[in-house]
């Protein structure tokens, strides 16, 4: 019976022809992710700390955008912590060098880390959009502009939460999302999911970038009618929006060749770099 099988000693997948599985000390590329995620998280923490300190010194209070950014930062560190834990179950190791139980545990943690990643990205985007409203003058804060900001916020929240829901409940039975022993599963098409999420992510990043340009132009940033501090803040906002667009595109391009690969413990490292 299947229940009597000790899957902690059953290989997750057969190795490719000519390759011998290594279950003792398999090579891994997990460190390459930590070399990127940890420094970026430290840099992000520094920027958030400076922002909050400046806000408290000047405005004497924090806003919803600061709260959302703080939540995003906590989620970002949680994502890094999950990446470290995933390393104990084969993150960065070729799948044929893992036993079935490790692969299952990895997929459970990976689903959790994906959810945390999407939520962190959502909180950050919502924070940036709310920040746009703080930097607007009376002329820039027109009804049309405010409607645009809140509309993009709503659409970003809707597609993010919807796709998180699909990622968690996208298989029948639900456990098939992480249990590779289930052979009769029916799951959503991974390629379609990646294209939809990637496309929505890129479009929302472009929209945020575009709104940042509108704020800069309407506040007279080019004409230097705003203070130096505000100019730097607006410039950073636009740069972040541009960087988000580029990374979203690169992440989608990198993910496409690996969507149907069985070696998921390895290729997810390449995607996690972005």
C-alpha cells in the first residue's frame, strides 16, 4: 500500500541519462539567491528607516503609505527567511538529488514564499501610489489624477489577491500543488498563469512609473519649483518605478523556458534572482 512506503528514501525523480544521483552532498546554487536577496533587503531597510525618520522629523506623524511600506519590508525579510529554510529541503539542488519528502516540503515552503513575495510586492506598490498623492500640489491633485491613483491601487490589489488565490487553490485536489505523488491532478496551466501575472505586474509597474512622471512634471521638478529634498524623493520614486518595470520583464523572460521543467528546485533560483 502507498501508505506503507517510506518516501523519505524514495527519489523524487529519476536523473537524466548519464547522470548519477547524489543524495549525500549534492551541489547547490542556493547561496547565489542569498547573495542578492540579503543585501537588497538590508538596503531596503536602510531606505525605509531613513524615510520614516525624515517623516517623523518633518511631518511629526506617519501615514498609510508608511504603514504599507513597513508591512512590505517585514514581508520581504520573511521571504528571505523562507528562502534560507527552503535550502534545508533542496532549494538550488537538482531535483533528482532529492528524496520525495524533501521535494514535497520544498514545494510547500515555495508556495508560502510565493504568497509572501506577491503580498510584499503588493504592499510596496500600494505604498508608492499613496505617496504620489502626498507629493502633488493642488493643480496636480486633480480629480482625474486621484481617480487614476485609486483605480490603479484597486486593480493592483484585485489581480494580486486573485492570482495568489489561484496559486494556492489552482489544483484539484489542492494538495497536488505540492504533493508530487499525486498523479491524477488537474492544475491550471503554468504558462498561462505566468503570462497573466507577469503581464499584470508589468502593466501596473508601467502605470506607477507613468504617474510618477506626471507628479514630477506637474510639480515643476524640471523647472526647479520644488525643494531639493522633494526633488530627490520624486526622482527616487520614478527610478524605483523604472527599475520595477525592467525587473518584471526580465523575471518573466527568465521564467518562460522553465515553466514545464521537472527540475523546479533548481530553476526557481534563477527566477528568485529577480
